[in-house]
C-alpha cells in the first residue's frame, strides 16, 4: 500500500521540482536577453510563453526595434541550433527545405542523388521579413510548422525537436510584400507586437550599443531540458471551468455563433478556429508554469488572449468604415468576458 501511494505522489513531487526549475530558467533567460535587448518585457514574456508551449510566434514591428536581435539572442541562451532565413521576392521553396543534388562516385562512375538539407533543419528558425516572399515560398513552412516534418522528393523527413519558427514582419511597408494567408497565420500560436522603447530605454540602447564591449550570452537551457519543461507545461492541470471559458472566448469571435456578442456580429467576417481554443489553454498553462504556479487562472487566459486571437480575427468593411481594428474588437471582447467568470 505504501509503495502504491509513493508511486502516485512521486510524479507530483517531481513536477513541483520541475516547476521551480522552470521559473528559475525563465528568470535566467530574461536576464541573458536583457544583456542585449533593453526593455520589451511583454514581447520577451510572449516569446517564452510560445517556447514553453511548443508553439510558433510572429513578431510584428517597424524596422530597428531589435526583432532579429531578440530572436538570435534567445537562440544563444537556449543552446539550440539556430538558422536565419532572409525572405526575399526571389526566394524559392527549395532554399528553405533543401534540394537534391546529383553526385558522381569517382571510383565507380555511378551517379546518385543526395539530399542537401536546407535551413529549416534547425531548432530555432528565424523567418526574417516573412511577408517579402511570394505565397508559394511562404507555404514551404506550412508542413514544417504544423507537422514538424518536411516532404522532399516523396520522402517525409522529421525535424529534430524542439522546433520553432519565429517570424518577423514589418507592418508599415505594403509595396513589394505579400500578406500571409489566413491558413499560415493560424499556424502561429502568438502574434507579438513590438513598439518603440521609452525615452529612458532608448538612452540605454544608445549608450550600450555604441560602446566597445559586446556582452556574452551564457546558455541557460539545452534541447533535452527544454523538451522536459515543455512536457511539464502539458501536464499542468487546467480546470474544466477554465477550458470552458477559453472555448467560449474563442467561439465568441465567430459572428455566426450563438455566443457571439453584437460587437462581433457587426464588425467581424471570420473568427478564430479551434486552434485558438487550444492555444488559449496552452498559453495559460505556460504563463502559470513560468510564474511557478501549478494551475492556470482566468487571468492567465485573458493575458494571452490578445496574442492568440487578434491575428485570427478578420474584420469586415463596417469595421474599417468605423475605424475599428481586429485588436480593438478582441480587447473589448476580452473585457466583456470578465462577466462570465
């Protein structure tokens, strides 16, 4: 009897230890990132949330706000294989996934094809300015993002875990860009919007980046430990009432749903799909674990909801005429949802 009880308690005790390690790792990661990136704490929190929930993230911001630096610094602090793809109008799908090359064996004279892996075969893939390449090339990432695998010449090759796509996008340039289709946007767990730094932060940036010293980044987590912490996030229990709240919030963005308020029926053409419900729950679990808590709360769901929902909500002409964006609709919906709990 005592052995049975011990087996039942042991995993819980182990998870509590892992929770402490996760919260500590979060603090150390933030400290390492802060060596190079000043401020942007909400964006850093969002990146770590996506990381621990094993999701992808889209960073949206004007040039010069350290989007690329933030991602590359995070990859260094994680001690993972990192690759950067600069998306351009002439980029081809094979430039991402890889291609077959014909080789000749000099000893026998026989020829054979050898697959040369592309930059997608990494743990952290930075898709820089992803909207600068045509949809055909953008779609090369679809299978990798969803299935963590790449199919080339009829062969499906799994990607080594952990695997993240962290993409950047410039919101102000329209000429020469190709907006991401809804199917690809839906693959990103979170959309993180980077704003300008405060005056004090910008002074620190100017001081730190114009000196002779370049800060060294110390690795905090390796691949095996990160995968273990991702498993912990999955095991964090979510109360049925919290899951019901997350699902109701996602469904309320769909104008044809009976739960949709008048605001959504008036301004929204298409709402968020089932992935939004999944990511609301996963994001809430990740936030709770990052804080060292063993169970998420409604506030955790509301905290990740703007990041999960706003790029999944498509507004209509009436919203444009009234000057209402998808972010405005989502924020108002989240605020009204407080009455549900």
